[in-house]
């Protein structure tokens, strides 16, 4: 449900599920240990597997709590949250619900088990959609942190780069930044008043994440933004929508979601599982830096002192360094040893690993692909950690990420390495 994510595996999901299905049956536990945008975890859950999902990014954990752990639409205490508006919003929501008819993955709205709860959730979203300022909030929660720091008009959005270039951050338009503040301030106040159960809070934040992503002035990561222009999508008004939940409700099995966990630690807590799916970072990019802003959005409602937190922002992008995590997988010399440690610790029968031949520890993005990474991984899978002769390597063609910095999307080969653990 987060689409603009570097390395998103939606385009090769069918091939991944096919590989998993050769070693696992519906109901078996499958571990997605670098879950990122959760596209693979959603696919696994929809295919009937029990899912263990983990990523070091908070936003990934939030998505997991909303759509992997949750098996239902969380109850919404609408009167407590919006007061006298509740009945009007319900009526409006019942009318708006018909606009989702026929859309992919929204058949659940026609199911009597879910339609009433969907109306309540949509009514709350309509309230948040119409709320574009801090009216009605107490002074403690009437803040403008996202407007101040992440839009060009913000009082604290100025930066000076390491090369001495001055500018102002422009992740959001002024109107959308105000709307983000209005939504998150309300969630923060509701949370402090104990009006939000954790599943509902996770659901609302996840829906907000998707809406914010669609109007972010980026083309995939939040490590930077176009310095001199706006992506056309960023000029559109933000819109909150019901999530596509077909196949994610009442699956009848329990799932496991990590909480900002290092993969090397999380894997020790995962019980025996049929397949370990691995999609690690293959280059220097630290994903807690590249996706820091979705993490800030998820962290905001639980901040005890937002002023102190935002006073600690650094760099052109405006990240609080305390949120950063340096992965050993992002270091060339530590990648393969870390991969070995991960698999050694896993109580798994089969390993399925994704590898792409774009810019990585062994390959320069600006030049054509080479075989160095494939050779290194083939050698790795010949280790006594795996059953001899069990390795399969399957190439899957796809297009790579395109950035505003000048790199155009190009055809690359994704490879699935599949092997039985000894």
C-alpha cells in the first residue's frame, strides 16, 4: 500500500509467490525479514500463509500492525472522536462507499461482515479529510511541525548543504503540509486521551501514510527532494481513502510483526518456518535515512516533546539522527557475513533471496550490469549451509527505479536464488 518505494517487489510478486509455494503450503509460516513496503507480506497473507514480517523502519512496522496483524476493520468510537458530527458523517460515508464499487481489492465492502465497520472508518476519514487546521485542539496539540520544517513556506525549513548551497525544504506544498499537521495533531491528542486502540491508530496512520506518499515531492525516497521544482503529484490536494483489504481480513491464522527490529535480532524470535524470504539492501543506502519522513509521521503521535524532537533535525532532508540505523548489509565487507549469520540463525527449511543487478556492492548503476554479484552469491550458496545441488537461480526481467536526478528507468534482471538449508 506504499507504492513509491525503492526496490518494491510488486512487479515480481507472482514469481516470488511461485517460488515460496514450491516449499510451503497455505497455513505454513513464511518469514519476510526485510519487509519494506510489505508488498510481499501482503501477497503471502492473501495466499493463505502465516506471515512473520519485519523491517527496521517504523512505518513498515505500522503497516504490518494495520494490515498483517489485523484481521478485521478496527472498531471506531466515532461519537467519542468527532462528537455531534457522527451521524452526519455516517450518512455521508454510506453514500461515498458506492464510489469504491468495482475497484480492485474492494469487494470486502459488499460483505455484510465488514460493511458497517467500513462505514464507521470512512466516516472518521471524512472528518480528517475536512480538517485542514488546528481548530478545536488544545494548545498542547495545536502545532505546525510539518509545515514549519518540510514545506518551502515553513519558518524552519531553511537548510545549507555540505557544499554550501542554501535553500528551503519542499517535501510538501503549503496546503498539504497544513493538512498533515491537522491530521497528526488530532491523532496525537486522541492518543493522549486514550480514545484510540492500537489497531485503529495503526490503521489511521497507515491510511495517512498512503495519502501523504501520493502528494510527496519526491520520486521514491525522502533522502532529498527536487530543489528547483515540484513533482506535479505534489501539487494535488491530499486525499484519505479506505484501504484495499480483499484477502487480508479474517484469514484465521496468527501472524508476527517486528517493531523496528534489526533483522539479525528478529530472526532469532521467529519459530520454525517453511521459507525465509530475503530482500536485503545491496548497497550503501541506509533505508532509515531514505525513508525517514514516513517514520517521523508514524512516530509523531507518540512523541512526548515534539519541540525537542524537531529541534534535533539535521541535514538537508531534516532528519533527527537519533532515528538512524546503520545496517551491516549496507557495507560491502559485512554484507555476506551478515547474510550468513541471518540464515544460520533462521529456523527455516528453504531460503528464497531476491537480487537485482542494478547499483550494488559489486556493480555500478551508471554502467551495464555485470556478473560479479551473481558470482558472489552463487559461491555463497555453495557453502555447507545449504543442501548440495539444491540451488536454483531464476532470472526475472523488470524495470529499475527512475529518479528525478537523471537516471532513467532501465531494464534490469532480478534474480531469485532458491536453496534448501542444510
